[in-house]
DNA sequence: CTGAAAGCGCTTACAG
DNA sequence: CTGAAAGCGCTTACAG
């Protein structure tokens, strides 16, 4: 341990001394507060630049008794899918780290199958006047309305999981779905014989929401891979609108009756576990199965060999990084990447023990 | 923004008041400094526990003018391989974040092919009496000697990239090599016909160092996968001791003369680029090529299709996390995981654009 | 429009 | 062995 004395970075005191003002005035200039004559403001700003003043964040947060409020709006964790546990975990991790910096996180949850619940929670957040918002924009119109309100109130917001590109969001943190599907295409083509038949499965209740669009985007990418590479594999597709296990099995059963020569299945979301379960029950081996998300159900089928590949986009990190982006912007006043695509991770039986979601 | 008034966490003042002592004495107890009677120490400790006192890290670092010195000892970046750029990048990223908390990082580099350079740099570090050390233990004996010295001087140290298990390190951050090779095995077997011939390539100058052991460990894992899954693919192996491009090509040429039926190549380190270059020059298509590390040379062959899979272990994060572990231990006094295995990431042409090294 | 003082929660000498 | 005071680099009222 050492004590540094030389070359200390400049502080408000140094600026005040050089500008012949009090540190209070320097503080006003630093924070663009009113009540300073243009002349002195200019003089002080010049000195700040000359000295390349870097505020001491520690001191700043210690002295300011202010608490920042970040509010999150994501789907609640349902039995149907425990995917959203992961982003929440990342958010909680960020919360723990930022607590000592005076940041609180308000958690609001909505029902994936209920637009009204989204709207209601969004209103609650607006009433509280959060300093920053993180949301998963599930319902296109409702989300847009909400973020417009945020913009009006000057509340910065970040999207995770899915993006609404033409919004003035602070940033988007999540997958590039098209390329994610594209990578799924490559994995599939590597592992199955040429020209063998492929089944694409979309499982989603509503057909007219962001969630369903997400699935289609992956499917596009998946198909594009084969097209771009001149592969002529026939592709069968099924849309399953009833998402309970029984309906899925029924649907799969029908499909396989019509197409007994299917060699590979690509499920565009985390419901791949239900498909795997069907295969297990009917002892249908020798199919290459690819799907999404590192959740318990899927992992167990991966280990048992009924799923070959899981594609993942680090949902825990999405939550963590989303909160940290607000922190970077609001506290550190640092630049934030407008679009942060998560990696397209490939998990298989043999590396799943080491996967960090 | 809000001001929290109620339920403020307890501070040294509260403790002092309750214990009927000055805050100076509380501070002494908090830091286990001498000069406090056993009676008062016990009394204060009891109150600290009762109040579940959590120190304010901000205030602590602001008040204490101490600077912590972390020193790193890793290979310098050579033309031969730019792998080590990545960990250094992570270290520099951590440095930027921790600067405002009064942490400095001293950077020491050694030559991978020169034990003496390692020893020399290690001695420099010991003389400076760092508060914490991060090292890549390339040379087994020399590293052990160095870490023994650290232990004696009570300097915590962390390993990255490769581990020396029986050392009192703060932690190891890096791959589980055996399982990394194992995953390589699964990828290979998925993508090639049964019973087709496989070539394993180890490229390393010295045969008796940590670095070479690393390669063998991956090879073990790779072979174990086939054994565990009762695959009878014949495996040919070659050890290349001269690591220049020409020698590698010569060696490969010989191997393929003997074994023209090789269907797949597994290169146990980042030199897979050199192998790919050989294949490209000789226009040898239809081979499945798997290797290690997300470095420029390899990425370009991946994109061109001469490499199919790159296995990676997030070297940037290894560096970042290594420094952060020292910070967690020394500043935050938090627990640190003794072994942090990095994920076994699989990069292919179609997801490489999104990979975060 | 500006300044002087108090305070954030700690640590660090110094005095006794 | 213990206490009182000063100070870390800022922000926040308050006074003029």
C-alpha cells in the first residue's frame, strides 16, 4: 500500500481557487444549475476543461443524499415457463451491487397473456416517477405508449429481450433473433444428411404479439441459412396455439403421421422441452432436436439426449446489463451502446455443466 | 429521486453511541487493530453484530487515502499468437473501473519460451510488495516457487488460464480443459459419419511444461468422449514441435500421405489457423475442423469455411474477473469462489459476429 | 448571482 | 487503552 501525493487529480477546490470563486459556484456549473452569471460560468467551464476534471464518484454519491429509483417491468414467472427467472436474477444481482451507491429497484410484473396487466403496471411506474426504466416490450402498442410517456417525462428506458427499433430507448440488450435462427440452421445442416426433412415448431398462444413475431424472426433466420447455402432440405412447419403439454403432443403426433420421414426438429422457443417429452414417450430416437433456453426442463432433456442443442442468449446477463446501463447513463454519465446484441450461445450435453446463463 | 430518512443503516456513530466509546475505538475494533482492551472489544463486537453493521464502502475508500497495488504476470503478446491480448484487455477494463476506487495495476510480462524471463519478472513483483497478484502459471516449478513466496508475504494470488490445484490460491479462473475437449468430441461425432478417421494435432514447442500439459488434457477429454459413447472412430495423433507455419504444413502433408482417409481434425490449441491454412492451400475440403480460440487468424478461416468450430473460454473475461476477484477479496472482503470454470463456448461461422470473447 | 458552513460515513494522525 | 479533531471530495441548504 502506498500513499499517492504527487499528481493528484484536480478537484472542485482546485477549480474554485483558479477561478477565484467558491466551490459552491463550481458545483453549480458542474451540474448545469442556474444562478451563475454567464461570465463566471464560461470561465469556470474553461478551467474544468483545462484541468480535465474528473469528478470523484465516491465523494459525489456520499455527499448527495439522493436515491435513484430504477423500475423494471417484465413478465412474472409462471409455471408455464420459468425463463423470466433468469433476467430477474441478473437484475437482483445488479441491485445488490448498486445498493451501496444509493440505487433502489422497483419490480413490476405483468402477465404474458394479459395486456391489461401490462398497462396497469406501466401506469404505476409512471406515477412513481422513476429515474430510469427497464422493460421487456411484450405488447407492441402498449409498450410504445408507455415509452412515449417515459420520453415525455424524460425518463430513460432500456429494452431487454426484444427490441422496438424506432424508439428513443437508451439501449436494447438482447438477441439478434434472425442470426440466432441462422446459427440454428447451420448446426442442423451439419448434423443431418443432405435433403432430409426438417420440422419447424412455433409454440405460442397469441399470433399477433411481439412474442410471436420473435418466433417468426428466428424461423426466417433458420430458413435463410438453408437458402443461402443452397440446401434443398424440405421444411415442414407447425404453429401450435394451445401451449399445454397435451395439445403439443397431439399436434406432434399428427405431424409425424403425415411426415414420418422428419429427421430434425427446430423449436423456436423454450417449449422444446415439451417436444422432447413427446419424443421420449414415443421412444423416437435418431432425431436431431434444437431449441431455445437454458431452463431446467430443457436441461434435463439435453442431458438425457432428447435435445441435442439449446441456443441461449444469456438472460441473466441481459437483466444485469440492462440495469447497469441505466447506472452508467444516469450516475456515471458515460456513453451506452445503443444496441448490445447478446451472443448466440450453443449448449450441448457436454458443455452444459459449464454454461453461465 | 427520494431522500431516505427512516431505517438508515447503522453507522460507526451508532455503534459508538451504544457502546459508549468514541468512533475511533469502533474503527479500531472494526479493523482488528490493537490498542483496545478485550472488554471493550467484545462489547463493541457484540453491538456490531446486533446492528448487522455494513460498512459504507464509498466512505471507507474516500476517507482512507490508501492505494492498493495489484500486479499481473502474464505472457507478453507475441506475433506467434495474439491470444494474450484478450486477457490483458479484460484486465485493462477492470483497471478502468477500479481506478476511482484507488486501485493501481502493475503489468509484468514474460516470454512464453523463456523461463528466466518469468523468474525475473516474478522477482520484480515480490520486491514491490504488491497487495495482490494475478498470474498465468506457465512454468510449473517457477510458478510454484513464486506463489510460495507470495504466501509467505501474505499476498493473495489468483491463477488464470491454467490452474495449479494444490496451491493456496485465492481462486482459479479458466477452463476445465478435460471437459472442453470432451465437448469437442461431441461436436465432432455429431458431424462426421460413424467410424471415420480423426486426426488430433498438438502444436507446442516444449513438451515438458504446463502449456503442453494443457493440450494433453484436452486430448484426453476428446478421446474420452468417444470411449464413453462407444464410438470406434480410429484416432491418429501428431505432435508438432516446430511451431512455424512451414513445419506445420510439412507435418500435415506427411500425415495425410499416410492417412488420406482422415475425415476430421481436432487441433488442441489456437494453432488451428495454421492447419486451416494448409488445407486451404491444398484445397482439401470436406474435412471437419475444430480448434481453439477466437483470434483473428482463426476467425478469418472460420468465415471462409476452413474451420468449422472454435472452442473458446472467454479470455477477456478471465482477465477481468481475475482482477475483480482480488478486489472482492481485498476491498469488499467478500467470499470468492475458489474455482470458477469458464464456459465452453462454441463459435461457428454463423454466430461468430456476436461472440463476446 | 455568490459564498461560507455543515455534513455524507468513514479513517487518520495526534494527544493524553 | 481511548478520545477529539481534522479531513477525504463532494453536495446541500442557508444567508446575503
